[in-house]
């Protein structure tokens, strides 16, 4: 079968690999839809800390499909991609994505940018295999994973109905944040990005207040929009250190700043005004990924059309055009790129 593979310390290769075999307690999933994530392109460029030198991995962790052999044969499922040891405080608390010894598809276990995926017994046993609701397409369902990450971030930021929200970054994750914030009852959603085309696209699918950050001052515009009151929540969905520092200053009293995007290793030290945090009673949080319960919630939101993720999918390719799909993803001139199986 064709697969997108990365070898630690080397490069991305689209090659033929064997169909995986499964053991006791495992499942074989036929991939019906899988999306390319920024994490996939990041790994393809720079590797991952969980990979050993020379280790090869099949990329992909946002996926859904049909169980064709093993446990659950015949089921249509999505897979929450992170699982843990099952015994640590994080796992016991239902947050396997924060397990110190977590595993993940496309990270240290072969992932979904291929025709088939082996689902390990631990994934089956920990409840990561989630049945797809009726009426949801494969491509939509594949976006439950990135939406679950946004859900985790907005829960941490305690986003509530009536809040004014500022989102930095109009990429795929920023757009999912916009849709989720609107669905959660945000009174105003301000979206800042230097890309005018992305802001225009965002305005076509959600009620936003756009700020083009390359030609407008975000602090000045936020002051104007809020009448000087500031915003309740800032979600940093772009990997730029200066944004976090700027965003903090625009928070209203009791405001919350969420560092959602990871920062470059050589520019990750954020300088925050301690007095501002102290006197305004501000909160600063960070989130990474989402837990299995977030994944289940995200799937229900998509199935119930509370969050319509379809406009976030800009390109769809069959698996036979995997090379082309990655070229588009690397270009940055896209939103979500989805790869579909033969019957999707």
C-alpha cells in the first residue's frame, strides 16, 4: 500500500509499504478519510522528539474509517489518536494526551496516511475507538481530532457565552476556533491575521470582525472595537512569540490568555507583564492536543451541525494523489487538506 513516511533525521517519502498485520485484541482499520495537520508537515521538516535516529514512521493522526478485521469488525469509527500508560494520574483522570509516556498515531506509531492502520490493543481497550454518528461524512468526521484540540483550548480559557474573543491566526486551527467560539455563544469574535485572503474566507463562513495585522495595529483596533474595555479571551493560534506578549495587554480584567500554538524552539521564551497579570486578575494557560472525551464531544458537535467544519476543508485528494496532497499542504495556500479512501 502507498504511504507517507518520515524517517527521523532524513526526509518525507511517499513509498509502498506492507499492509499491517494485527494481533490479539487489535483492529485493522481501512482509512476512509484522513487530514494533513500542521504537525505532520512540521515532523516532515524537522522530525519529532519521540522518534529515534533512523526510525521510520507513517504520518497521520486525524482519521476515520471502517474496521475490516479484528475487534469491532464492521464498525464505522473515528480514532482519538493519543493513548497513555493507563496508570498515571493523567490517564486515570481521563487525560491520556498528557501522560508522560503517551503514544500517538503518526508520532511514534504508524499513522493514517496510508490505506490501512493497525489499531493497537491499548487503543481499543482505552476507548479511543469512537463510533461515527449517522449522517456525518467521512471527510467531516476526520476533522473531529483538530476540533477536539480547539475544544480543549477553549475549555482551559473558560470561554463563556457573551465573551468577546480575540483569535490570532486564520489558518485551519484558527478557523476551527472561530467556529467553536461562535457555537459557544461568544458575543464578538475578532480574528487577526496578515493574510487578507484568509480573513475574507473566514468572513464568508462566520460572523467575525477581521483585523489585518500587517497593515493595522491589533491593539488599536481592539481598543476601538471594545471601546477600551478589552477582550475576555485571547486564543493564540499562530506560532509567534510576540503575539502572546501583545495579546496579554488587550485582556479585560479577569481575562484569559491561551497559548494554543507551539512556538519555535529558538524563540519560545515569552515575556509577560507580571503586574498586568496581578492587577487585572488575568489567567495564562497553555494546551496541547485533546483527550478522548474532547474527541467524542467534537464528533457530536460536528454530527449535530453545531460546528460545520465543511468550509474549512479546502482540498480533497484520493490516496493515489498523496504526493500532490502533501505539496498543497506544504505550500501554505490552503486550509484543511483531506485524503480520502476508495469508497469515501
